[in-house]
C-alpha cells in the first residue's frame, strides 16, 4: 500500500526492487569522469541510423535491452513501460517501444523524466496492478540542439550558463520481488511546478533550482529527515550554476546540503577539459548516471540511502519565442540499499 | 487494491468516484450536436489572450476550475494533477497549472490523453497514495493546425479523411469517496503501441484504428465481457473513417460492436453541415465529450456501463517530415454507474 506522509510525499509500504538497470552514453560522455561506468557507449552520434531522431530511439531501446539482459532469468519480466523524452510529442520513446508488445505509459517531465518514470512505475507495482515495470528515458545532443536552439551547422556561441545536452539513456526494471542486494524505491515525491520568471533558455539551472529546492525541502520535511540522513542527495541536471543556487535556496530554508549534495550534470562531464560550460543536461543525463554509476555504487554498498531529485525545465521552442518564462519541476524518489530500510 | 486480470487489464477493487467533471469547447463545437451539453463555450479562439497557446492553457484552467466548482464543498480536494496535451513539450498543461501549487504528473498520449490521465489518476487514488486527483486535457484547433500542419493563413485544402482538431478541454476529479450517483472507474487498460505503417497524417483515423481494436478486444477478452455488456463503447477520436475500420477489425476478431459503438469525433460535429470531413480529433475532443455529455448521461442513468477508449496518433511534425509511419495507441477505462458494479 502507498500512503501519503506530510504534505506531498508518498511512502511505499512494500518498496519495489530495482531488479536491473543499465545506463549508456555517447562518445563525449565516455570521455568524461564516468566514462568507464556506463554499460555501453557509442562512438557515432548517429548510431548507424539515418537520422539523429532514430539514433535517440536506438539509445532508449538499447538501455532497456541491456537492463533486461541483466535481469535474472527466473525474474518477472516487465508488464508495462513508463517512458518519455524531450523530442516533440515524445517520439523518441513512442517510436522506440512501438514493437515492444507491452502496454505503454508516456510521461513528460522534461529532464525530470527519470524520476517521474521511476515514481509512476513504482506506484503501479506497489498498487498491485502489475508485478514488474520498466522506467526508461534518454536524450540526444543533436536532436535537442536543433529542436530547442539552433541548427548544429550554425555553430552558435554558448553562454557560460548554458548546459550541454547529454547523449545517453537509462533504464531501470522495478519489480515486486528482488534480491537483498537490489536497491529499493521507498518514497516518492511528485514535484509542483515552480515558475519564478526566469526567461533565459541558456540558464536552465537557474530556472530549475527553485523547483528542486521546493521538492528536496518538501521531501525532507514530510519524511522528517535531515540531509545527513542521506549518503547522497543527487539532483538531476542543475549543473554548476543551478547547484549553487539550490544550496543557497536550501540554506535559507534551514537545510545544509554541503558535503551530501551532488548533481548528475556536474558528475558527467569534466568542466575544465570538456568545454561544457555549466555542465550536462537532458533526460539522458540523470538517467545514464543513475542507472549505471549510482545504482552500481548502491549495490556495492557505497551509498545506502539516496535522495534522487531529477529536475525539468518545462519550456518549448514556441514558449521561448513567445517570451514566456520557464516553469521548472523536480520529481524525487528515495532509494535505499536492501539492508537499510529505516526511513519513516 | 489493483489487480491484473487477463493479459493487460487492471481491475480496481475500490473503484474511484468521478466526483465532479466539466467539459468546455469553442464556437464551432457549440454549433455542433452537443453544443448545449458543454459546461461552457467560448466565442473567440483567443479567449482574450495574446496567443493561441495561451488560449489553450486558459481552456485547461477553465475546465479544472469548473469541475472544482461542482465538487461538493465538504468533498476532498485534488492533491495532484494528471495532465497532458498536444503542444510541443506539453506546454499547454504545464503552463496552465504552474500556479496550482499541486504536485503535477505530465502525461503524453496524444489524443488518448483523457483516458491516460483518468487511468493514472485512478491508479494513484486506488493505491492509497492520494485521496483525490484531477485528470485534465484539452486541445486547440489553431495551435494544433500550425504546429502539425500548415500556418492557418495558408488556407490549405483538406483531404476527405482529415479530421478537425477540437478546441475544447475536459477535467474530471477522481476521489476515493463519493456519492451513489457518481460514475466510478472500475477497470484500466493501458494501450500497446501499434504501428501498421500508415504514413498519411491526414488519415489519422486509419493510423489509430488498429490500436483501438487491440485495446477494445484486449479489454473485452481480459474481463470476459462482450460488447452487449456495455451500454456504450466510446472511442476517442477515430472519426468516421477510423470508426468504420475499427468495427471491421473487431468483426474479424469476433466482436460485433454494431449498435453499441460511438466515437467522440463523430458525436461532436455535424458532418453534413460543419465541413469537418472525417470528424473531430485532438485531446480536447474526447475530453470535452466525456466530461460533459457522457458523464452527465451516466449521472441521469442513460448509460450504466461505458467502455471509454481514447485513441492517440504518436507522430510529430518532425517524424512526419522524415517519412516515418504513425504509431497509434489507445488507453481505456471502464466507467460504471453507481448502482451497477458487476463486472469481473
């Protein structure tokens, strides 16, 4: 049974297991600090396909296929796919899984999609509706760049606050049954859209930080936990600028995240050597980092309790051209190692 | 508790109540056969806003506000919003509800969104995570036309199989508690993406009919019901062409829907007088029809058990230009009148 605690957090009484997971990425990501941690990387941005859009579909397909491969052969197989992405009308995920033969729930949370798909999949498993579900998302630098910003051939200059869309994807298989070693999803926190009027599409960290602060503070209050109750508070892709703002906003609310916070957008690239300005972004950023590096570290016991809050900037090229502000959202899940299940 | 029955259908043991609902539409829809059934209609396509995109946001906001107004004052209020739409990156719904202060789950199912939001909201309420949720979607002729097809000023000729995107929206409030008179959501069926290779964006009925047939047949088999167990099998927006294909496809599978089937895209416009070719479409088509006309008829006892299967064409302008086929999906819910709760 699921139960609401506090204002907006949901506690799962029989936390679903992360039975298998896979994170993959492109060449630039392989050259970053987590390069060896991904389950698979690709040399070519096209992945042998005719278009970048098809390449992005292939990334998602590969992420799910690799996760499924790691699933113990006797384990339950996914009965449903929860997925979403940044392409207009979420075509990367719907095209990727049109041959899957599985019921499909399309979700849109921009770069917060990994947390949103995990949360909805966990809720569906916990409800008893299904025994096993897949949560998948990803992004591609080239499709995002030309859809949201400029044709790649234009070679436009990037501002210092701009982030670099990750070419990558992640998939996690959630199941009602699992092993002691599997991480488990214990709490969900669906984000509230937060719009403080930021209009600079090249500073999405600033647009998303207030939503992230709201979600992290809300979850900590609802669960009556403090930052030091977590081994890691991991945000989605605030990057360097947004992360600093998050820490500042949370300090004002009485939460000190120093030493316990990190951000997938900071982890995935080397700021000095890779010319990515404010860090990584895109659905594939937190998806690839969580579903390879983080879950792997949890399995080996390095992290026992992780608060994962993925952040999304809910803009479109049209809304940007119309001068609208950029609403942010952050969805979060608490993930615990098999032997430490003590949160409220 | 939710429980899977058959291959892909979920049965809700304590079916959430449709505690309140509202459907609204534009001027062309008011001139159609259901004109007097909508809770509100608008004369001007801009709704007094600067852009059509903003007008679409206002439609969604109005739908939710009107539904909330009808909620008994002592009733639980929504703790979460499930919404989606056709605009790139679903900006109609995220912009519409950025001031709501409520947790937000963005869903993408193209024109199947009304069924998808209802199904996910019902699952969340049934799981115990929340006591009350809002399911909202809508569409706008002008934003869809320019985003998916041509600038409106171009005045392009429409083919006979083309459908007309409805300007309208619908909202339903699902709650764990309700009155005997409230319709209830008893079964969910998440659709499987189905792609038979139709590439004609001006014949979306044909692209979606196979997905609709798969969902309706699947649900009937899983629940061991026959078409005559329903007072109405209502598809989303197959329109005239797609509806004919659906009946033919289901006949081949041994299901005769003659006399029990109707389609929101057929109901909303007068084919002879309104020059809409193959009928209505868009998220707002099934949303406005279900949340006004259909739920109202259920309340007065005219329909006691309705199978509502909303259909979506999962294309984008980019996928169309790249020559890709149009994958279809159909999500379904079974809705029963308060006194007839006898399905398996």
